[in-house]
């Protein structure tokens, strides 16, 4: 069972360090999203890479529409991967939806996670009373309609918006992995993500968290980073990157790597 999961999700462990570092990608990408980040960490860590089950690099037959109706199933996959590899403790870096998957896993198995680094994270994307998530429900429904009617056209419009910055190679790379996803799976996962609300469990997270947010993100307002800082249960720190876009690992990898290195290697007692 575990061996099947490790193979299905293309799990890799690379690097020569002693400490485990997990890199978990967000919606629309796969583990290749970390390619420009990896060289900075391979000499210091054992880096665990894997693909979310919804990624285009995974056989779509593994995607169970009944099981993956909420993010808990993705957290199960993460925990099972770590258990299958015999990992007792790690530093977890999660982008976007994977940041929330890491939070769920850390609540379930706190001893596994020494530290969480959350990039472009959001516990709820929809606006609510007293909470600005960035989207109204009607706007999201229009996105779903666009995805259903013409997936290719939607990708061509969404990829530049998500990248934000004028980095054509990043737009091209994100478009490639979006096109690799089967459109029905992409739509289903989008609906799952936008219906999620994890605000109530944030206080249960005791691991220290570094919250990395870009200055202008079409998907996550900067106010969400402050909300996470104030509501996560452990010691937390927000780092604002002076760049645009939801995907700094594609558009500004050198800058992000510098901040990741600091977030991962800094002693816990410097987190406030």
C-alpha cells in the first residue's frame, strides 16, 4: 500500500544533508516547480519531493473523486509518505494549497513537523464577514464556468495572472503543468480548494511557522498573511517579498531561496 503510494506520487529523496526538508507544490504544478530552488538546498538537506495526486505528472487513474473531496485526504497522503520513508521529523515547505495540507498534517501528527514554511497560504479564499479572502462566490463561479467551457483559453488567461510578474519563462512553465492536468480533475480540485475553510483549526498548529507572502498576489491578499500570523497557534513570522505574483518559486527563485534558507535554518527561538 505505502510502496504503491510512493510510486504513484513520484516520491523522491535527494540531497546529502541529515535533516529532512519536504517541498510540496501547489495547484496546477508538480514537483518540477521547485527545480530552480533545489540547488540551494541539496548539500544541506535530504529533500523529499512528491506530486499531489491531482498533478498532471500522476496517472489520473489514481485520482479518486470520492476520496479527494476535501484537503484531509491530501494530508493523509503526506503523512503516509513520511511514515513510509521512516521520517521522524522534518521541515515542511508548502506552496498555496499545500501550505494548508501541511497545516492539516501538522495538527494530526505534530511530532513530524519541526517547522512549517507557508508560501502564498490561505485558510479560506472566499470573503466572509470580518474576513477578506480575496474572492466573492459569484466571481469564483464564473471561473468554474470558464474552466468548463474552454479549459485551454482559461489556462492562457490564468497563468499570466497567477505569475503576476513579467517573467515569460515562468508563465510558460506554469502553463505547461496546467495543461498536463486533466481538465475535469483540475476543475474538481479548484472547487475543493475554493470551498475549503480551515480557519477553525489554525490555533491547533503548535509548530512555528514562517509565512512568506508576495507584495501583490492575485490569489491571496496580504491581509491573509497577517490573519495567519495572528491565528496560528505557535510562534509565527511574516516575511513579505517585494515581488508580484502567487508563484515566487517560478518567477523569483533566487530571492525566494534566500528567504527559504533563512526560514528553514533559523533557530526556533528567533520566531516571534
